[in-house]
């Protein structure tokens, strides 16, 4: 052990003396010794900014700053920005302007923002962009942060604060910009994420992996690792029940640990359990694995090639006609007669979409305390009840004995829907008799989940007037080594492969291709961005050949309300042309373009949830306060806030009297999942029905207390209407419920049953429709794209909280820029990911933001959710890439069909065009 050193440091005004090892980082000292959890660990290499603190007035990445370097220094963390219980002007502005989503990056972001204001109380946006560029926000809240900085500057100058944001209102809150529930905790560092939880007597786990995609495991020697004092266990597949148990949300194909061979880079072959994380990491490095590299296939072409090494090992994962191939499943959709259709213009092209990673700023983590007959799991999973079901099935336990606690995820985006390594942690916990904690590095998280890459070939037929006559689509999705939910991603994305258009003849053949790569899973957009990239690019290619512009050809073919987009299925549920015209107006489509600029526009739809069940319980207490129980996960989309608004309006209660309980399977009623933009529609409806249940009881309460008949009482819109007047439910129960003793309990549910005949298991509950538009210029010397304006318009039905809708749309738009401009996983010749982690994998920063980002919504109250709401959160990512590519083509004349549109790729296309 290293010699301990004594340090004296003042943190947030309090002096601390400690004996510290010389290799301990300031981040670990703050989190582990002082229990200041505001600074977060994500990348570990000083690139994400989540760990930002101030040392003697200078911001530092505390993950790279040694604790001994802070000896004698003044350190300030996010917990020290304002007196206890208060928010600083900057924190207030972040909250009011909606600059808080999942919240994991926010403490570090606020520290950097404060540093900018300390140096310049009135910075312009260019200064803000530069000052915050070292802090990553995967929720994409940069636009809101720019607004927050302007607001904070005004406050510091003594001007009036931002108006129009409701903190705690009595009366109508739906449709207003209510600030985020839990936002203050995220701004002060008080919000507890998984890695912030303290569990007594816990063991720390570290994975042992191989730096190769596929290899035969010849031998594992853990002698040196086991010899280290404090190492409790080293477990490989040989130490697990035989045959090694397998699990998965659809197919039980993923083993707890690699059996016989690894199938992707980073698949764990062993795990170490030790008293400290440092010791576990050291022991893992001492585990010697003898292995023989095997042939691998890490691309679509390689996996589909004749004689390709096969990934599948269990025949039940394949349809009979696909056995002996790497195609897990294929689907055929269509209508009309494509083969017999004659078109005036036929456009035929192939498009590729890269593998990208979720890059939630909170890496994957979990804690499991398991015994033979019970289990407790802490996991920021999006689907707590699905995790409970899988664990109960895997360990042959009744559901009552599997308790899942799901802290709010620090970003999910689909990557945290399903179990990853919770089963492994449970087995280690059972064998050691102690709770086990696994918090993965960002690099390990990259190796655990990703979006499916795709290759899409499209043959499109058009009439001379621009009318679509047919679409013939061949689509391959690269799903990885294990199925997870990726088959469903391929199926759902391609079912709507023709997009939001009237297409009289269609033929779609889609296939899920397995490969020796990280298993893909759900990712914001759920298969739609891949297919929309191809279809929308085809629309622009046809427009160029026919002499139309991108707006004309879309309005010519766009489905109107009630039109079918898939023959015989759920029709268009909105005025989609209205959204397109609004986007065109916002981008200035008909105005003259400056020299060297181009504009592009694109549309897309995604199917909302097709099946599901959401339950809610609401307790109205004697003092009028309310406790709402919902199984939804709040991962940044603001579900907790929306739900509180619904309840507040149902009872005419102040928002600060509504408590929302989530994330505990032993407390909240069943909810199928948090995905598919379904929470407002499904859980929101369940909550409204639970409130209606209570309102019926309020009628009974009134008749009993006042001696009047039920027909003399009416409860509506949060009010109790009585013969002598009206008052809010909130006020009425305070006067009367105490005499009854107890409380009123309401239950509500929304269920959309499965349709076994339908290819998706049921018709969409709604469509998520979006139109995106760009104005760009291109530096021909470097290939770099400058986005002058980015417009996104979503058809939302009803915005229950317009600020949160705007936040979500901006976040989806910025995430879309990632896969459009820079993000892609790169493989080496061993099948290993070359660009693991924040140093080598780029996501958008504040400096990559468009010069202007405009988010607009269309509200026609035509959705199935409360007040006519539809789901949001995914729309603005669906067609980012084709709209941007169309603008690039207009600006430069070059066409690029492979994403991302990196400067190198654009530069190469420009030079090829010049040479031709």
C-alpha cells in the first residue's frame, strides 16, 4: 500500500484534515471521504465535465486532480454554491429555463457556468459556448443552458427574473411551464443516482474481458488475483450453475458469463469481487486468460457473406429457413403490386447508417443483494418490472421475493431498458453472501449497448407530377451478438418503412443480422432514424430528378388526417402538412439564400406503443395533499412533473402538495415499461382514471356529510359543485375528510391488449410525427458543416408542459446531430472497438450547436392521452440526418449516402465531385 499523506483542505467553507493515499483523486476524496456526491464520475479522463469543481477559484476536472494537490486549497463543489435549502441565481435560472433533464451532468455544468459568470457577469453566447464546451450533456439541453445563462446575467444585473414559469400553483397547471419536479435536487447535487447510494458491507466487482471480438477461451488462471488480501472471489463460467444460465427480454440467449468463447469485444469472461474497487481493478488485471482468436464478422456485409463465421448458437433464435445463416429473423411487409407497377422515374440507391453508442453520462451500474430465497436489486433500469420478471424467472423465485429499486437514471435513451449484468451480480452475491456493486466505466458501458447499424437499399418509383407510385425496400439491421430487443427494433422501424406518405404499392424486406459486435438494443427513435435516412434521402433524389424541391415533393405525397400509411392499418392521426408548412416558414423556405448556403427539409413518423398496461394508485389525504404511485422511470423526460400536474388539476391542489413515488416494485403498481414515448399517454391516462375514481368518492363524501343527494353534487375540473356554490376538491376534503377518518384511494389503469394477428402486436396508439429543416454552409477546404439554423416541428396533440416538450425536442434534435455529423463506432481488425470512451468518441458539445435552434409544436388536441396529448421525446431525432444531408447537397452539389457526415467524408465527396 502507498504511504499515506496528510492534507488540510477547505471544502465549501469547512476545514477538513485527512490521511490520503497519493493516488486518490479529488473526486474520490469528495465522494467517498466527505460524502459530497454532487460531482459525478462518467468518463474518468477529464472529457465529460461531470466531475467539475473549483479549486482556488479555478475549475478543474476532479477525476484528474489528485487529492494531495488540493492540500491547503479552497475547494468549492456544487453543494457550496448556495446556502442550505436555497438556490443561487444561476441555479434558479437553470431550473426556470428548463436546463435540467436527467440531471447527471448538471452539477458539473453549473460549476462551469458559474465560473463563466464569475469571470464575466454578462457573457455573450460565444463566450458561453466556449466556457461550457468541456461539459457534455447527452440529454442535449444546451439551448436551455444558453437561456439560463442569459437569465442569470439579468438577475446579477438586478433585472427582473424570468417570468411565466409556475413553481407552485393552485388551479390549472396543464399547458403551463411548470418547473421540473426534482429539478432543485439535481441542481444542488442532492439527487441520488445509483453510484451515489451507500449499501453496507458491499463488495466491489470488476469485469475481466478480452481485447478481441471473438475468441475461444482456452484457460483462465486466477491464482494471482485470489492471492491478494481482500479479494473475496474470482468467478468464471465454470463456477456458475451448469449449463450456464441464459437470459434476455425476448430470447434467453445471453449467458451470465461467456461460455467457451466470447462473441463480442468486451464480453465478460470472469468477474472479481473485492473489498475495494481499487483492489478489484488490480485483481482483474492479474487474471490470466489464455485464448485463441477466432474468425469474426463485425459488419453487415461480412456477416451475410457466404461462409461467414456464424454467431447464433441456439436454433430457437432463428426461423427454420434461416438456420445456418447470421440472419436472426426477417420480415416481409407490403401491399399493392410493386412488380407490376410502371413508373416514369425510378430512383435506386443504397444508404448506410452507423453503429452508435448511447453515451448516457451516467454509466451502467447496479447493486444486488441476493440469497437463495430472496433478492434486492438497485438498478437505474427503465423497466423495473421487466427486470423483476427476468430475475425471478432466472433464479426461480416468486415475484414477491425479487425487490427492484430503480433510482432515476442519469440518461437512458433506451440503453437502460433491459438487464445487462444484474444476473451476474446476483450470482456473485449469492456465492459470497454479501451485496455486490458493479459500476462500469464509460468504456465498459460502450461495450454493453449500442444502436443497430443499418444498410438500406431502396428502389422508388414516381410519376412525372411527383406522386409516389411504389417503394421497394431491402433493409438489414446489424443487431450484434445477442438479440436483446433488437429484433423488435428492426420490425417496428421497417413496418413504417415507407414513412408518412400515401404509397399505393410497397414491398419491404427487412432482416436482423447477427454479428460479433456489442448487442444492440433500443435507442431513441427505435429503428426509425435508420430507415428514415434512406427513404427521405430518396425523396430528395427524386425531387432533383423531377425538378421539384424537397418541400413540394413531400407536400405532394404526405398523408392527410385519416389517410392510410400502411394499408388496412391505423391512419394518419394528425394534420401533418400543417407541421411541414410551419417548419418551412420557420426556416424561410421561400426566401433567397445567401451565397454558398443550402436548405433541406425532411419528415418521419414513429409508431407509438402498440400494446401495454399501466396502473396507477392515487391517495388523497385528509389535509388535501396527494401521494401518486407510478411505475414509470423519470430519466430526464420529466414524467414526474407531468404526472403531478395532472393530479394537481384534477383536485385543484397546489403542486407542492403532490408527491410522486416511482421506482420501487414493492410499492408502486405494475407498469409495463418506460419507452416508446408512451408514459404521458398510458400512465397519464391511468392517473386521470385514478383521479376520476377518487372524484366519485368525493361525491359520496359530499352526500354523506351534507345530507344531499348525489345528483346535487358534481365534481369536474378539480372543483366540487354543490347547491350553495363550488370549491376545489383540495379545499373540500380538508374540511370534510377528517370527519370520515382516513383517506380516499383511487386506482386507474390503461391497457392496450395484444393483437396476435397484427405484425407489431397491435396498432399504434398514436404516431409521433416530426418535420426537421436546416440551413447550412460548408467550408470547402475542410468539409466542415456550419449549421446556421435548425428547425424542428412536432405534432404533439397537446403540450401538457410546453417547456418540457421544448426541452425534449431540443434534446432529440441535438442527439440526431450526433449520428448525422460525427458519431460512429469504429472497429479494428480484431473486431474490437477502436474509439471507446470520451477521448475518441465524439458527441455534440456546446460548440457544435447550430447558430439557431428553433423548436415548435403543433397542438390540435387529437391524441389519445390526457387533454388530447400524444407522446413526444423521440420525434426530433427521426429525420435529422436526411434534412441535414439535403441542405448539404443544395449548398455544395454533392450527395453523401453514408453517415455520419464527418468533415473528412464531406471533404472527400467534394474532391471526388471536382475530379469528375
